[in-house]
């Protein structure tokens, strides 16, 4: 009996399609033609692949708070139990009044469609909800634009295939399942796909909360999502809603009195529109958000090819738990905006990245720019990161690179008390290359001091950032080992090329990005243990399954004693006894270490520093090119600088950010075990004059490396 009914419906479909397509006269449908058409129809495929519908992807902070939404189609799929029954009734009434009676193809509807095609009469269309669902599924699952066009083409072949799939679908799914799928896939206009997104778009409520006038309004949108858009065309939307209500009365879903009451509610009074920002632009951390996207797009962990990784993001439905700490991000953004307003006439930019030592977690990433393609204070470049992740070619690092020479000196056991003559200007001639070029002698290299000159130990030379002292120290370590240490800590040039092992390495001649340099300083805070930068903690699919994320893969880049020795020296920059220390105004009131950095003519200025539980690196410069638009004589934020130094603007940015990010947390002391070398290695901030491996002021938590969380 069922097969007989199906064959009858099939013949009716074929007849309707052929007549509507004007392929044969109506009287010719019979006999052999009908038999051949039926055989051809039944040979069509019946298995329809259920496409993965694009949905919203939500980015979350480290503690699970949403901060950005990304979608290619604004859709939130829901179970039919979470769709108001009145919404279900309204959709069936206006789109397919015999939905619960037919088997996927409606004979009456087909004949109405034929009549509409032949006469041009404006009658209800012939496609059932099941057929419409099939069409939407074919479009959603189309591998390319040609397949998508074929799924909507006005041809008999498309209608036959659609009907064949619809009949098969009705045998596989229940009516509620079909209606649920349809309500989740169909477009309601306003960028909203599916009834849940549409309900939030127009009424700022869930689909389960829809009232009769709201449901009728939404159901009416499907036929012409733009023409009936209530935000653009309220009068047309009102008329369409009345038609839906009239159909619901005919279906006995509601009474005429209920329809009249619903019609009296003005559409403009119903609307409470809300828009869900798409992508990183409207996020509280737009550049960090884009950094996460770029990390996913470029990491084979998330797919073997770029196309596969893009498909993962395009399909959406993901919950991406990131390393972002909201309090730290707000502090960083406030600090850069206060230091240099986004529309400051100077055009100078400021950026800072915070990293958690021992994990590589990017806690915050901010710059004094809005995300945008044009306009003052707008950019789509992320000044914090490398070109591979949406950054620039980087900026020369200045004296922040002296930390790597310090590490090599500690490792080599160079006497920290040894005095080196450091004149205001000196030419150095004994620098050799690395590896195959180890016998190659570099040309003479002339250096000038920008701070003080005279006789310095490692403590005072570091505190005052004396150039000729450090180039002389680099002569003792060679250029190769400091470069290797920086590389092992994850530092490359911002364009992705290796660091150049040259005499000017110690003065920061390599172009780098703040994020990678912040991560290197985080390695010093973690006693020499370096971890790759990490922005994603976990990814969960819509079905609750997890997607693997890159492991930490931390390594010991330099021996603990050498790394702790660097910390001893850099603590002196901030809290040491030297009255000429370059970071003296950066004290946090808790144990901290840091280093200023200033390039020639102040083309770029830096401050990088850390506590045991947080590291950060701030940069200030000009995106148009630091050499051409330097900061040797410039007005920034109503203050004239001649010139800008590392302690002038980036230092205060770092300090304000760190204080905000660490507010409310218990100060964590350093647990230092520096190498001794051939002389005394002491902490000038806490135990000057003592020959010890751990300063008394740092032993409160000796033996532990636990860091207080940044919240």
C-alpha cells in the first residue's frame, strides 16, 4: 500500500515537473512516457548527505568568559523543544499547510505550482517544507559555487532530484525532526540563519520565548527575507504577518480573536533588535582575537592544510578557550591608550604583550589602535606579533638584547665584578662569525654611549645600560652563544628569518616583535625554561568533543644559574642602588626585573621586564618607519621629548600594565640560584656585599617555583 501511494505521488511529481517545464503537452503524460519517467526518477540517488551547518564560534577568556564571536553564518542550532510551539505552527501554516499529511511531496501543492507556472497566478508555492529543506541542505553542502547554483536552478532536473530526496528524507526522519532541521537552516534576513539567531536578532530573546505576533512576523520573513525585513520595511512586514495569522486561523491553530489581537500589536513596538558583532573587530581584545585566528590558520595541529583549517573556522560551532586574562587585557589597553591616544597627531604607536612564565601563555595583547582598514588611529596590523600572525616586519630591539649577552656571560662564568673601561666612543675589531664562518673577522665596529661612560662592573654596566661596556662583554662571549640563547627562547626576526649573529646583536639591531621578546623575558623569569607562545588552551566542538591543541613543549634554553644571574642584574635596573639606573622609576613595590631599550635616534624604544609570575614587553615607535619618523625631537600626547627613551613612555606603559594585571595578587619573591663565576654575584637590591647563591630577601619561598595566578 505504501509503495503504491509513493508511486502515485511520484507520477504526480513527474507530471507536474514536466508540465511546468513545458517539456511535453499535459495530455501526453501516460503510457510508455510515464513508465520511462518513473524508472528514471526511481534511479535518482536517495541518500542526501547532511551538511555541517555553519554556526557561531565563541572565543573565551582563560576563565571561560566570552569576549568575541566569529561566524560565516550567524546561526545557533537548537532542539525543537527550545522553539516555541507557536513558532512551529506559524511556519507550517504559511509555508506548508499540509506538512503533517503528505510524505515529502504534496500532490495538491505540486498542482498549485503547475498552475502558478502556467497562468502566472499568485498562489501558494508547490514546494513542501521537506523539499525546501532538501534545497537548503544541497546549498549548504555544495562543494563549490557551481554546485550551489545547481541546487537552486529553476530546472525540471533540479525539481525531480529535490522531490526524490524529499520522499527519501520523509522515510528517514520524523516530522518534528524535519521541522527542526528546517527552522535551524532557513534564512530569516538581517544576517540571521535559523530561528534562534533570528529571534535574538529582531527581539533579543530566545526562540523558546516567542509570542504569537513575533512568531508570525518571523515566519513571514522566509519567503522574502529582505523585502519583508521589519527593520527596513515595517509596512510590508505588517501585511505579511497578517497573512501568516490568517493561515493560522484557517489551520485552527489560533482563533480569529487571537489573530485580531496580534494584528493590533504594531511591528515597530515588537522590535528590540540586537546585533552580534562578527569577528574580532568589536571585541575587547581585537588584536589578540585575530592573533588566535591566525595561530589556528597556520598551525597543522588544527588541520593538515590551510583549506582544512579555514573550513574548521568556517563551519564554526566551536568554543575556543584562550589564554586571555580580562583584567590584564584591560590594564594593557588602558596603559597604551593613556600613554599615546589613538588619534594623537604624532602618529606614534604603542604596543605591549604580557606572557606567563613557565607556560608561554599570552595573557594580554594591546596596542593604541582600533581595528580598521582606514582612518586615523586604525590598522589591521598587529604590532605585537610577527608577520606570520598578522604583524609587521618588526622593530629593532635596542638594549633589551643585552639580556642575552648577560646570559652568555653568566654561562661562561665571566667575573661580574670585573671592571671594564667603557669610553664614550670605541671601535671594536675582534669579532668573528659563527659556524662555517667562525674564522671570518667582522669589519671594525664603532659604538657610542647614550648614557654614561667610565669604568663599570656587570652590575653598574647593566643598571646604566652602557653600550661600550656591553660590546666589550660581547667580545668575551662571542656573538654566537647570545644569538643561540635568544633563538632557543623563541626569538626570531619578525619576518620569520633567523636572528643575525653580528657585533650589533647586543644593541638590538635585529627587527623583532614585542610578543616574542616578552616570551624570552618570561623564560628568564622561569629560570631559563622557555615555552612556545600559546594562545589557545582548548577547543570544543558543538557535540562536546575536543580538538587537540599544541602541547607546551617547554625546554631549558639556558642553565638555571645563568638565567637567575640575568635576573640578579636586571633587578638592579629597577630596584638597585645605582642612582643612574635606567629603570629606577619602574618599581612595582614587589620583586621585579627589567631592561630599557632605545635604538639610534630613538627609532624604537622599549621596556621589557618581569616578576616571577608575569612578563611583559612594551614598544613605542612609528608604524610608518622608525628611521624616517624617529622620536629624537617630537611632541607625543602634548609632551615634547628630546629624545624618547625606554624609560620615557614604554617603561610607564609596562609599569601601569603590570600593576593593573597583578592588582590583588600576593607578591611572589624570586627564588634565585645564580652562578658565582670568578667573583661575587650578588643581588644589588637586597644583599649587596654578600657572596651568596640565593639572596636572603629571596628565600621566603626557596625551593618552590609556584607563581600566583594573574586574574
